[in-house]
């Protein structure tokens, strides 16, 4: 591998100007805004998507899958909390893997994260269009004008500035969370435990019971849907360079985000299935609203939740655009992707890092209209990144035990080993749900690997924060050997 300085690689950009033109606005977010960001990434998953796991594993199968995926995410975010206190850069998971696994590990991790954060907003824009149509807003039908409006309006807010963007996200997320709590109160008034296991049992499935109607394999098949209660929370460290005191703030925000998401997942899951029945909501595009309309007639509460579902989708769409732009920014700044993508505006926003993924996302949404498949591709990318980030924690604990760690993961390597094992299991489970989506993600990976292998790995930027961290570690290791 050849690591270049900006001066030798680009005559148009002197070394002194390279990082100056690629600087984010520091100190824009405290732990409270970051906690809101962590919840915002995920909150749309409480309103829709997870319920399709009932068709794969029944109530019991999805409950076990949700519990196991909750353990995976909890173990992973504790590991990320430690890593983010050690390496507080905008690269997030890519930066951690770069330090632990080298350039190839960093690139593969960053690419997997990009797949997740570009495909998920595209899918959510389609779901927003469906909500707009179902609610009869502005007389619009779901289609490319709605998708375009989503990308233009919300990318515009991000271009305005990160502080304004995070505050907007925090407010919309608060509305969605409040609606979930109101929903839970209303749904639990009609709770009936006998409705939880009302899905017909497949007598041919191994280990099938009323609680596991699709048998033991149904638990595994439900893994990707159990993830939807937590998918995206790992993006909090991507805000490291825009955070006040990141070594302390990021671990605190990550832990609080996960705690809130676990509570919301339990409330939503049990309240929805117990109010209407698992069978009634397993195929619903809007399971929470369906749970509040036992006779099919809309009520005042169901209308409120319907609008709140739109707010939840907007919150996740908005925050995932932020995460994708910061991941692209970090990879580009270090030379893993074309460097012009990391240029920042006068307001310190990575404008091309916002506009290019936005254009790709809009194109995919308008061309396919298949939100479910795009989410499955996103889940595939996510599971790869989870495995590599968990492995990074293990490698750094073994290779650099003396590294200063302001925050230490409870359980140490055992915690990250659990996350690694469950992430690998979830990766395999994606093939049980949608083989085509998994193969699409693999094809994207092949193209990205070819680009890195033949070109960008030979043109990395030595002064990028992630490369400087790696160079410092290599120098310290050399001194220790001498």
C-alpha cells in the first residue's frame, strides 16, 4: 500500500489546504442531541417492518429473534462506546476497523456501512410516499415527486448546518417517541395474551408449537426483522468530530440510545400483537394503526398514530442521510473514495457527501419503488459491518492492551465476541429471507473491492485522521520491537 500526502497527489490542493477544506463544524452536539440522533436512526422501525417477522417465525419466534438481536446490539454498542472514546473521528466504524484490521478491513467496513445508509433512506422515502398517499395529504399519490421532495427538503436542512439539522431531528423524534408511548397505553387497554399465538401452526416444521408456528428455523429467519427495532443505532459515533468532548459524550449517548430503543421495542411489540392479534398484523403495512382498529374503522387514536408514523419515518430518513454523508465524507477524506466527495461548504457541511448519496437514493426509489428489497440489502450491509466492528474491538484489545481507553466495555472481549457471533448468524439469516437482496449487496461489494484493490488503496491520504492514527500505532509498535 502507498500512502500519499495531499500535496503529492493533487497539485491543485496544497497540503496545508487539504484538511482545511474538509472540516466539519466542531462542538455542535452534546450528549442529549446525540441520544436523540441514535433514537432517530431507528424509530421508524417501531412503526413498520418488524411485523413481517411474525410471518417468518410467529410471535414466539420473533420474540426470541428480537431478544437475541437486542443482545447483539447491546454488546456491539458497548464495544463501540469504547472504540469511539479511543478514536473519536467521523469515520466511526470504518475508522475503528482501519486501526484494527488495516486498510482492507477499514474499506470493507466503511463500504458495508455505506450500503446500509444509502439504501435505507431510499426505502424509507418510499414508505413516506405510502403514508402521504394513505393519509390523503396534499392530494398526492406515492411516486417520484414525493421521493424527490423528501430528498430536496431534508438534504437542504442538512446543508444549512449540522446544529440546525440535529435539533430538527431531535424535535421530530420526540414527537414519534411520544406517539409510541400513547399508542402503548391505548393498545394495552385491549390486551389479550391469547391473541399473541393465534398464527396457524405449520405441522411440518421441526419444533413447531403454538408459540413457534414455523418451528425452530423460524427463529433464525426472523433475525433480520428483530434487527429493525435497533437498526442504525451504531451510527452515533459518526458524529464524533461535531461533538463536544467526544471521548465522554459518545459513550454516554450510545448507552442511553440503546436503553430507550429496548424499552420502545418491548412496548411496541407486545402492545401491537396483544391488542389485535399476531395474525392480523403480520402482513400489515401499518401494524400499529391496524392494532388500534379491531373493526377496521379508524378511531381518533389510530389517526394520531398514523400521522406520528409519518413523523417517525421522517426522523429516521433525516438522520440516516446525516450518517451516510459522514461515512462518505470520512472515506473520501482519507482517499478510499474520490477525494472531491469530502469537500465542505462555508457552513462546514459535506455538500457532495449529502448530494451524491441523495441522488443515488432518489434514483433507486424512483426506478424500483421496492422499499422492502432495499431494506433487505441495507440489512445485509449492516450485518457485515457489525461483524467487522466487533472483530475490531477484539483485535485492538489483544494487540494494544495499553491503549488509553476513557471508557471500557463491560465484559471486555467476551461482550464483543457475543456481538460477533450473533452478527454472523444474522448475516446468514438474510439469505433465508431474500436471496436476491443478498446477491445485489454482494455485487456492489465486488465493484467496490475492485476499485479499492486496483486504485484507491495506492492513493490514501496520510494526513487524514484515521491514517494518522494507524501510522502512529505502527510507529509505536516498531519502537516496542526495537
